[in-house]
C-alpha cells in the first residue's frame, strides 16, 4: 500500500475548547481514496471513543465513493470537497451517501453551489480562511447557515479566529493558539513557581514529609494531582488516596511525570484548555513512539518533554526563563531549546504531525525508522489518552 501519513488539527469553539479533531490523511504517490479507507479501517481499535467528533479529510487524491469502504464510526465526520460532487464520480458518491447516517462536512470551493443542490444533508459547512476574505466569509456563512453549521479551516492567528467568530462561524480548525500573541513575561507567577519547587523536590528525592508540606500550601494543587493520577489515562487498579500513597505505589520517577502536567494547568490564558490538550497529546505521542527505540527509563522523560513543549504559550514566559528554575536532565532541556539531542527528533515529529507539510512529516517518520502505520496508530492512541485526561 502507498504511504499515507496522518496529521491533525483541533477544532476550537467560542469557549476556547477543543470540540473535535480533524485528521488529515496525506496520500503518497499513487495512493487513492480507497487506500485511505483501508488505513482508517486498520485504525478502528484505537479510534478515539470520547464524545469529541473526528473530522476525516483526504489530501492528495480525488474523493470518491471508495472513501466510505470502512465501518465509519458514529463520531466521524467525512469531509466532502465540493469538487467531488461535481465530477464524473459524483453520482456514485451521492448514491453511497444518501439515506445514510454518516455525518458530512462540505468543503466549500468553486463547486459549492452544485454540491448544495445534490440532495445530501451536511452537518457542517467548512470554509478555508486562507482562500476567502473575512467579508466573504461573513456573507457565505450567512448564505449557507441553513445547510449546516459553518466552521473555518486554516485560521492563521488569534485575531483571525476572533474575526471568524464575529463573521458567524461557530468554530475553527487550526493551530493559531500555539503562537503567543502577548510578549513573554520575565518571571513565573507564584503559583507556577510553587509547582516547579515541588517538582524539583521530587527530582532530588527529597523526604516525603518535605514534599507533602509544600503540597499542603496549595490544596487545589494536591486535588488536581490526585485527580490526574486516578484518571482513566493512568490506568491504575486502585485509587490513590494521598501523596504518600502515590509515592508508595508509583515511586518518585513516575510521580514526576504527572507533576509535569500540573505545571500546564497553572495557566491563566483563555486558550489554556486547547493548549493543555495539545500538551497531553504531544506527551503521550512522544512516549508511545519511543517504545523500542530508546531505553525504558527514557519513556517518562520523553513524556515530560512533550508536556513541557507548550509551556511558553501556556505560562506566558520564555522557555529559557522556565528552564532556568527547573532541575531537568540536559536531554529534555536540549530538545525544548531546539538544540536537538536524544529527544529532539521525537519532538520534531510531534510538531510535524500538527502541520500541513506532508513531505516533512514523512521524512521525520522515516528518520526515526518508523512505519507510517506505527506513527498513525500512535497519534490516535495519544488523542484517546488526551481525551481521558481532560479533567
């Protein structure tokens, strides 16, 4: 089968929460919509089962009826470009979709008018924000509102996201929120500094009583930590009742992994929920991809590297300032500061999985010696994990 690599985009709503995931199947040379369906069929067992919708977009080949040749999950939304409903295979595609229960999103292009008269029911109408002006989006959103919920794709930045919402669109699929819009602060706030203090104590294997005393200074922090550890994503067979119990069951090394997530929750940024979901997905993706490629003792550090990779936009402080106050292994710091090292290629791949450069993504997968199906499966596993950890 020709190579197919999946990238992803989050669909962010007016409340700055990720309400859906958009999977972009980048088809290699010679791949078809039928091949895309075969790839999706092979990912059924790790398909995210949470309430979030999963948009499916095929890139690099015409969409025809063969894209439906897999058991489409209830939470899937198939993107149908307008051109697919105006070409030679349109009749077969319409016949395959009519009367079905599959949710559809019409990708607006020059054939949109023809598509809207096809008789199909669309749950969403998707507009590419890079192809239309905001004035055009406002008019088109109003014109198509009766046909489906208007959403935007490829929104470049925060101001454009807000403008799309003002134009009448309900959500946007993009990574605009990962680029800080405010200048970085010079220092961490007291709450953030306290979490780092606790993490440093754990890394230095300080006495349990000293760490407990630090945790008791912030009751909410202790509560969040126990909720994370007892979440479905952690997979423990017993409930952790206290920090001392957590140390007994997990040990300091594992506990540090979960403390790293608390730092991400200390953000006051309005986009914090979306940023946290991204941190969780990167963390789990890097951890899963590392299995068999590095020593087992490195797995947790790769998780922490992924979780910390979003700290700059989350905390509003430069990465250099954050790392100055932390006792982290050099391999983590090198990756986070762009200096490569052992974990650098894993972080580069995690970032490539969020982009639209199919060639760069394929090259990063190959660099780590992975097969496309390994990488695609790890992405869905990471998404499922992030869903269970959103507390």
